[in-house]
């Protein structure tokens, strides 16, 4: 396994491949995404440890969505069991994935802890246990500063864990090494990832504007709030469907030649 350096335009190809693959199996991939959301949400409801447990399970659940996209890209129908791919590959890999999840939860809590030093924990409590976002809270300078600090710290943190679940599962890398290799891969392909993020932000914005125009044209602006949530969920499912392609193009095995995604479909998968 070795790192593959891709041009910046690959970021747009990743986003496009995710959208196209999603529409190959829209019911399956949308259903798995909602199972993913439900799994994390139910775990977070467990008293005292729910929020931490949801964070621990997040890398494994994300791997499941990547495996589902891999199945769809290869022309197969992803079954619901694919969401639990991380725990179906034997005890050693399951333990490694849980360890990676524990590392993710610890790091994420440290990020929130850093933000709590600024606003006394208001932003961290809002994220972990929820609550009402009052105008006074949103306008608070301390709350805003805590939010920006958390976002700034989360960027390198997310780079560490972006590829880590896939590296642990498909390449047998230890959790500690996987976060290092993931960070290096994201850093070396930063141009592609920047365009990838911008592509998704642009798509979310464009679809949001389209929904607004349609509801205003129909003379029912109040319908926008009703349509926006399911639309955002579908776009989020497409986003998660694109994560497999960011990993597949960033790492290649010694006997594998990297190839860009063709114009009429997503990148070939091993």
C-alpha cells in the first residue's frame, strides 16, 4: 500500500462519482444512510454514556457506508448487513475498529474541551446534549469564539480520521498508524480535498436556492422548511457515498495502477 498523489481536479471527480453512484442504488444507499443516522442517534440516547458511545461507533458506521458505496460501484446491491462490515471481519479487526473509535471519541472530546475553556462549556453542552439555540447565545462573543476554535481544531482532527477506518479494515493498518497515514494523505492531497469540500458546499447551496425558488414560484414559501430537511438528508447521503472514492484514489496497492474516474461513471474499484 502506498500513497497516491492526485491532481486538484480529482476533488470534483470524487464528488461527482459519489452522486452518480448514489443514483445507481438510491433506495439502498439512502436506506443505509438513515440506518446510520438511526444507529448513532439511538446510541446517543443511552443515559450517561450515550454521547461517547455514539462517537466510538462513528468510524465503524462510516466504514459501513463506504463499503456500501463500494458494492454499488461494482454493480451489486448493498444489503443492510454491509453497515456492520467493521464487525464482520473477525475479532482482531473488530477490536482495532473499536480502539479507533475510542481514539476518535477521546480526540473529539478534547476538541470540545478546548472550546469549553473559552465559553465555559456552552458550545460543548449544546453539541453533546442539545438545547435551545437562543438569539442571546448565538450573539455571545464567547460562544462564537468557542465555535470557531472548535472548527479550527476539528480540521486537522478530521484529517487524521478521514481515511483511518478504511486503512484499518482494508489494509490491516494499526489504529495508531492509520491516523498518521490518513493525515499525511489528506495533507499531500490538500488541493483535491479543498475542491472536494467546495464542490459539496456549492451543491448544497445550489440545491437550497433551487428549493427556495420553487416554493416561491408555487406561492408557498412556507413549504421551503418542509422540503429542506429531506433534501438535505438526501444530499448528505450522497456526500457519504463519495467518501469511498476519496480513499480509493488516495491509496493504491503495489500491484494496482491508479486511474482517474471515467467521464461516464465513478472510478473503478478493486
